[in-house]
C-alpha cells in the first residue's frame, strides 16, 4: 500500500477554486447568449404575441376574444401534460437534441396556426404549440445550461439567461404589432415559424451534445452538496407545493393586474404605471442576487422571493390606497417574481444535483402550467363573488403558505 505524503509548508497542496459572482462566465457566455436569444423568440412568439394578435384573429374567425383566450387555456392545460415527458427526454437525449426538435416542431405548429379557419382548427394549432413549448422554453434552457457549464457554474449562467430572456415582451409586443399591421396575423405567425426554423434551430444545434458528450465541463465541484437520497421525496413534495402556490399568485396577478387594482379604487392609468415598475424590479433583483448572493444557497433566494410576494400583498391590503402604496406593491411583487423565475431552475439543481434534473423541472413545469391556466379564472371568479378585499386576503394567505412550505424544505442538511 503506497505511503501517503503530506503537503509541506512550502507546498500547501491543491486549493479549492475560489468562487466569484461571475466565476466561469467566459465558459458560460456562449450557451447563455444562445439560449437567451432563443428564449426571447420562444416566449415572445408563444406567449406575448397572442395578446396582440387576438383581436384581428378573433375578428377574422368570427369568434369573441374571450373564446380565443378560452382556446389558449385549453392549450395550456394540454401543455401541462407534456412537460414531464419533455423533461425525461431532455435528461435521456440531451437538451441540444430535444431543443432542436422543439424548434422544428414549433415552426410546424406556427405554420398550422397561420392556417386556422375555425375554432376547432385554432384549438388544435394552439394545443400543438403549447405541447411543444416545454422543449424550447426556460426549463429546457435551464437543463441545457447545466449540461453545458456544469453544476458549479450553472446558477450564474441560469440567472444571466433569464435576464436576457426577460426582454421577450419588450421585443415581441412592438414587433408583433408592426408585423400584424403591415402583413396580417396569419403572415405574422408564418414569420414566427421562420424564426424558429432559421434562427432558433441553428442556435440550439450549436449547444454541447449533452450527457456523455465530449463537451468541456467545469471541473469545479458544486458549492452545495445535494440532499441525501432519503430526503429527496419529502423535499420534492414541499418544493412542488410551495412553488405551485406562488405560481398561482403570480399567474393570477399577471392576468388580472388592472382589474384587481381597479377594484380597490385605483385608476387604470395608475395601475398601468405601477405595472411598469415591475420589469426594472425583476431585472434589478436578479442582478443583485447574482452579485451578492452567489455564495448562499439558492433556497435562501427562494425564501426572499416568497417573502416579497407575501409582503407585497399585505402592503396592498393594509396600507391606504394610493400611488405610493401601489408603487411599493409593484416593486415588491416584481422582486419576488423576478427571483422566483431564477430559483425554479437553481433550487432543484442545488437540492438534487444534475442527475434527473430536467425530469424534475418537467414535473414542476407541468404543475406550473396547470395553475397558470386555472388561477386567473379563479381570481376573476373570486373578485366577482367575494369582492376585492377578501380576494386579496385569500391570495395573501396563499403567498404566506407558499413561504411556510418552502421554509420546511430540508435544504440545510449536508450529510
């Protein structure tokens, strides 16, 4: 048996790499830029464009915008069913392959959507788009980042990807309006099909090949050891329940922002102006988290996000109605929502590791899409039957319960 040698004073032996907020960014920059750009196209074409195109689309098909949005809700529910399968395929075949396949599928689905001539064909085309969405949006991108740069650098890379992807509405709302006014809604959807095929497909094919490939990996060990296997089940259940309640709150307010603030006595212009504070708050929160909290466990960021959501609603309920109150509410809500987007990718990776990462994201995405389809209607029904103040208290209770559930996740265990 070989004798072990001790490092001398002059030879202290190997040192663990020192982590920095932007450590390893050079290795991460290619997948971050690639996926940030494809997320702008993905979210812009799949989600943000529909609100701009729904009026001309409904008028030509002879249906009401409410009916068109109902078709979208059915499609969202269908997409929730395919998200877990998408995650398993990404784990098995690699994000590069599956995101490229998703780009081709989305191109075909948008081409089909451009030819919709009745309600049934609209529903089928929207279902096709939403069932393919889990292969090209954030959860697939998070897995692609982790597979490309390794667990140790994935947190910063995921945060940077969401910062770039956050410009989707900024880019696609005016772009969609310009295209639809100049060409029409059908030609706009054909243009989206071309973007997925000509732009996103080559970008996705430029990613590393995924698990088992010879792509360069970050040699640094993850800063936080994954939970022991015996705690995986408990942690996953608590995480899923806690995040699903926060998603319900965020989805409801995203859809009902102006109606709910109007119901408590705020003018529409004030509600819209307050909503404009959310974007900078989201980006600012992500930047600060990346700069100053990279050495802390992502669960700490998740708890801050949920606390901000709960506090935002408490402020809205208890403080006098006015510009200052709604501004504070919007900033706190934006901080919580901005951080919640990143922790949905960073927390599962820190808790469970890279093995089975995409499959876990797929399960969480399915639940998220389910509550995203249901919660706006639940808030609207509550506003109509119970009134605004009881509705706000109910959603404040959901946010507080989300915080409590996530606080029970055994994330501090290291053995």
